[in-house]
């Protein structure tokens, strides 16, 4: 094992993490959207934490405010109450502190794949020979070697999602916010992307906050899961996922995995039933 590999493992050990401020700490977040005639409470006293190098997921019913929370964390929307801290510093209402991957790849069609994944560095004026070499290394690593000069329309949906993920991964911000990035993919491609993401995350160990409706996906990928209630969303349950890393797909057949999946699915069903008939606002 190289010295750099030992350092990476040490930095993400439980002892090291306990000494560092969290990559993200959202505390007491509440938000309502108001018009002259009505008010819609979306978030109600939501608190969550992502430690450095941790993969954390949020699951909850459709329309429960998960994406609104992402907008607050990213500084696009200000909460009515509560604060957002990153690496020990308050950043409530400030933009530019996260890298974000939406549900759709959102690649610029006129840019090559290489230029798309380097977008954040280009905006910051830091693109040079070394950053391009690093981008090409990771493009090869994620299975896009040879497609550096291709344009998005020539790639499959799964390949476009890999490029979008790599764009977020190469951004300089510590925290990656992934908003249902695999929801538009077919079941087989989604399964392939889950295995791929596990492998890439094991190597990079970025801090990740991940939104998904897929319980199995959350259990497979995450160290901890926040289960949201229906709107207005609050944290219904916090689940520490007990399965060791590195994880492989075979874990989904383990009796403890199946039991935990059923338990989370039951909570989700109950909350979805409570929300039936309400207007969805995600």
C-alpha cells in the first residue's frame, strides 16, 4: 500500500472523522412557500449531518420537499428558520459551496464530454494541462476513455450520467449533492450505475448527500439514511446502515438487508398514504 493510500484511509477513519467538523450540518431547517392567498409548509425543523467522506441518503415520499432542501443547502433558497454549516462555517443562503448533479445529465450539447466535465474548473479559471490530464484519467476510469472529444448526443443515457457525475466529482467543492441521478434510467442500466458508483466512491471517498426513492439503492450505497415524513417534511427516522464496506451487490440477498428494506418500505408506504390527495411539491 502506498503512503498516499494509507493517508487517504487514515483521513476517512472513524477516529479522524470525529476530530473534523462535518462536511455538512443542516440544523432546524423549516421552509414555507407563501402567496397572497395561501401558504404551503414544505420543511419542518429538518436537521441532518454528512461527515467528511460519508455517503448519506435521503428517502421520502414524492412531494415531501427533498429537492427544496437541496436548494437551501446550495444557497438558491433561504430557509425561514435554521442554518447550514459546511466544514464548521455557516453558509446559509450562500452559493458555490456544493457540487450538484440533477436528475437529468444537463450536459451542454455544443461542448465535448471533456469540456463538459471540466466546466466547474473553467468557470473558476483553473483549467490547465494538469487538470485536463486528470480529467482524462477519470474519463478512462469511468468507462468514457476514447469519448473525450465526443458530444453528448452520441452517448447512451448511462454514459451521459457518468459524464455528469464526473463533472460533479471533479468540482472543487467537498460536498456532492446528487438528486435522484439514476431515476430516468432503465432497471438494468440503473443496476450497472449503482455498482459503478460504489466502486468510484470507494476510491474517491467524497462527501455525498444522495436523494432517491429507491430503498434498495439507498441501503446499498449509504452509510446512513434519513427517512423523511410526508409534507411538511421532518426526519421520521435515521437509519445507520450496518453492512461493512466495500459492499457488493450480493448484499441485497442477505436476510438482514431484506429485513431492513421491508422496514423502510413500510415507513415510506405509510407516509405516502398520508399524502394522497395533496398537491406534489418536491
